């Protein structure tokens, strides 16, 4: 027998999240606990953050990783914790971003479907979003979803020997640098 989770308002979710010892996504007025990450996931995020941070120095842009919430008003305030985001400002609070132009998720075998479907669909509803990047943590494989001039989305697949060009911040990174020290 299944028991329906109680529904929360967005404000109730935020209040709950501020005091919770674990992180939760918020979708359709329900909360979903987020699984912890492994060494590969952390190494990929750290490698990417190190390169992006250097690129953004002196520019009026902010880089957030792992613990900053992203709320999507157009998706009934769906809220996630992307692995990496770049924004032009802080957002509405010190805890929530609403207008990133670059979002990166590191996919595990368990989160790949969620990242490719639900999150991609909701992220692409953000008017500010220019690029959504998915990095596999189990192989050198990258998917880049990039908004075109007509508002549609193009997809690019990258693999061993390729470089990732983040047009939104004008940065090219060899995948070997992103996956440095990662056990595949």
C-alpha cells in the first residue's frame, strides 16, 4: 500500500529546508531527499569549478556549486540543487537562485533519467538559461544542451579527446581536465 506524501507550499518547503540536515528537491509541492555523492562526482565538480572560477575572475558573474538551490517559477516553483551554476546576480536571497544562464549536472547511473528528463525539461523553462550540461561520472561522456537563436534547443555529445566549449561564459575546457584523477 502506498501512502501519499503530504503536500507543502513553496514557503513551507523553504522553511523546512533551512533547518533540515539533508537536502531535498521540491517538485509538484512534494519534497524528495537527495542522495549523497561519491568521489567521482565530487572530483568532477571540483575540477570544473576550479577552471570556471578562474575564467570568471574580474567579471560580474557568480559561480555556485552543490549547495545553492535553483527555483523555477514557470515549473510551479520546482526547486533543485544543481551541481554547478553561473548567474549574473545572487537571485532573490542568499539561498535561492532563479536566473542562471549555465547549469551543470553530474549524472550517476541512478540520476541520469531524472537529469535528462525532468530536470532538463524544467531547467529549459528558465528564460535566462543558455546552456545545460550533463557530465557522466562513470565514463568520459558529456551532453550539452544549448539554446539557439530561435529559442529552441540543440544537443551536442562529447567524448574522449574532445573539449567542452561553454559559449555562455566563453570558456573551452578539455574533457581530460574535467575528468582528471577520476576513476573510470
